[in-house]
């Protein structure tokens, strides 16, 4: 199932949270060889995890992490503005209608539907909060994932070549893409809305948007 959890809610799901941060360490440090900090407990966490982001997480039947990504409003601190402005010609991306998505991570045994479910969760979040776009930095290896799901970004800038290339892009929150993601994730409209509304329904979504 999909869970939408703020950082200060992760303590309510210790198994889910600890397995997410361990999976992040394996994906970003061990497999992709990114320069990220792995803590003594085997977890990967950074400074943006400390400012109460919103996580969209696929929870497996055993309560462990299957996949996740992290959202922050661009009106506050973000990775793209703090570290990747070389990809946007020095222009900061700041808008109450644009949120940053980072740390897209899958567990080693995640099924193909998990990546689609995560993208669906991002779409549900964006549409409910009346956002226009998500912004994110990604490497060339993710391009095939976005193409397969049918929800690709508008590329704003790229640095590097071949497998070392990284780009920053904008994903538009468009309702007509949602049915495609539902089908790819093998999730019904009713179930997806239930997962979202259970965590972020009604007044909480409006308050979330106003605080961005």
C-alpha cells in the first residue's frame, strides 16, 4: 500500500522507516556510488530529512519499505536550489505551486508496479494540493522508467555525458495522466483515493498547500 508520511510521523512506523533509509544507503551509495552519507546504523539520511519532508512510501505486506520518494515545497530549502543551480543556469526554482521530489528509491526486490505506484502517489499529492509541477534531479538511468510509465519530465538542463549525465526536470500534474498511472500500478481509483485521503484528506491538504 501507499503511505503518505511527514518526517515527524515516521516514528509511528519504525520498521518501514528503518528499512527505507537502509534501502536508500544501498541504492545511492553501494549501487550508484553517489557521495552520500551512510550512518553507523546503515541508513542514508541527509539534511533535508531533518526539515520534515513529506514521504510517499510503498509499504510491503511485511511492513518493510518497497519504494519511496521525498517531497519538499520549493518555497523553502531544496536540493535543486542549494546544489544544482548549475543545471538551471543559476535560476532558483521557487513557487508555492512547485514542490521538489528527491530520493526516488526502490528496494532490491521491488516489483515493477512499485515505481508506478510511487509516481501515482506523487500525482495524487500534486492534484490534491493544487500544485502545477514537481521538480527533480535525475540521472540518465531513470529516463527509461519515466518513458515506461508515460509521465516524463520537461528537461530544464543537463550536465555530463553518457551514464554520468544528470538533468533537472519538471513534471506537470495533469489529471489525464492519472488513469495511465493507475493502470501501470494495478491500483483502482477508489483504493488510490482511500490511501491518499486517509493521510492527507480534506482540510489537511488545504493547510499543506497554504503552508508551501
